[in-house]
């Protein structure tokens, strides 16, 4: 079983080699299926390809242990497609998180001032002993290394609440590695899968810094 690794490749293909019921928690920020382009022209791979993104949830359901959680950010304009993929995979929604931004990331029909994620269950996991609020303050990463980079401070409370020390936390859309970094900092094992070799290298660099300060192995 892979752990404490960033794997460069296509998520469905990589996950197909994983054993069933082997991952404790999924926390992921997939492409939102909105054709995103930031002010500097950066884009997100497969953000215009629903088949490449949504097929991953079948594999996530398979590799997750019984009675466990998947936390997935999503694009609200594509919620019907995401919800259908989650239901077809076998997940059921048991919670919903909203992060309130102090600024508008975009203005059109309304000012866009939030990010959101669903808490999805495989089976019937026990509720956490200390649930976190479903409305949380946003922490801006600056998107310095990735056009849609989530701050570690956004991801870490999810990891802490819905897994235990030593658990395996998986992110099949790892980007610059924020989920893996959050897992490592919270004494969890991590697996990140990322299509772009440049972001894989960046995530490994970030994790090497964490390992150096906390003596965390980078592969097992």
C-alpha cells in the first residue's frame, strides 16, 4: 500500500491499482468543471472534461474503508453533475461546509464570496466526537503556486476532525499538495495523486520541508 507519497499520473488509472478498503479519509479539491482561467492565464487540467473528473469518485468509493468519509469541494455551477457522480458511486451526503470569504472572487449576477464542500459518507461512519462548524472563515492562500490552491489552514481542520493519527488521507487531485501537507502536519499518512509533473514536484518539495522539520518519512 502506498503511503507518504505523491504519485504523478491520472487518478483513475493510479487508483485502479490500489486495494479496496485501504484508505481512511479522502479530502479533495477537484477541477470545478467551469473552464477556469485566472488573471494571469493559468488553467486547471481537465476542468473542461467531466468524464475525466467524475469517474474518479467510483474509485474513491472502492478504495475507502467501510464507514468512512470523503470530503469534496465542487463547482456550484456543476452541482448536478457532481451530485449524480457521488450518488452513482454509492456516497451519501451527511454534511455541507461553506467557507465565507471577506472578498469577492468574482462578480456577475452576485458577488461570489464563498467556497463549499460536501461531507460524503461511505456506509455509516460514527459522527466525530467534536464536530467542526459547517460555516467557517476562509483563509486565502494567495494562489501563488497553483491557480486554485487551498490554504493548509482550510484543509487541516477537516483532516483533524474526520481522521485519526496514523490514518491514510488521500487526495486524487493533489495540485500543489495542500491536503498532503495538512495530513503530514497532523500526524496522518498521505497519498496525493496529481496529473501535472510540475505540481507533483512542487508538492514533493513542500512535503520535504515538512518532513525535515517533523522527521516524517517521505515514502513507505
